[in-house]
C-alpha cells in the first residue's frame, strides 16, 4: 500500500511548486507546465473528472483540451500519483489520495468526498480477513456510499 502525505497549506507558493515538480519527476514523468497545472488542479479539487480539471485550468492554460488532460490524468494514475474512481455516470473520476479509503458521492452536488469512519474500516478489514470469496483473493475494497442532502 502506498501512502503519500502532501502538505501544501503552509508552504509558500515556490515551495509548493518545487514539491509538485519533484512529485512528477520522481514518478518518472517529464515535468511540463501542463502536467504541473493538472496536478495543481487535482490538489485543489481532490476528486475530479477531466472536464472539471479543464474548467479549473482554462484561465491559465486555455489550449489544454479534455483529451490532453485525460491523457495526463491517465499517466498520473499509471505512475501511482492518482487513483481512479468509476463515476456514477460513465465518467471517469480521479482522486488525489491513492491510499485505500471510502467515499461518499453526493447526488445533489455531484461530487465525491472522502469518508472516514474507523468502525466501518475495521468492519471491512475484518470481513476481508475472515471471508474467502471462492477462487479469489481480495486485493482491495472500493466502497462508495451514494447520498443526497437531507431536506431542511
Ligand atoms: Zn478520495
């Protein structure tokens, strides 16, 4: 299991930029302005589709197409910098957090949120440890709970 902790909130802009360049370089990819912009957008968004990243970087990188952004996101995922989430529609979403964790998907805001519940995680780990699915070995569990806002 790969766990990366990125602290960006208290770093100066230059330090953050250096960290992003290091993260991209250390993954084995070439550092380009487009890759930096996409990674920065993912840090800001957390969970996002290629469309959402394009919308965020449009001001600074107006020539970046959805296809290019998707290819960058895909290469980041292959290098372990992002995780992939199958969206509720046919859209593919990416997650800046690559460690195993549960999600809430809000139908109203159409967005993913990380969902931390130690009791649930303990229950899932116990299930995986104690339950054998005949002929298979469990490698990970992706739990996505769909929710909607309660009426006020
Ligand atoms: Zn997540």
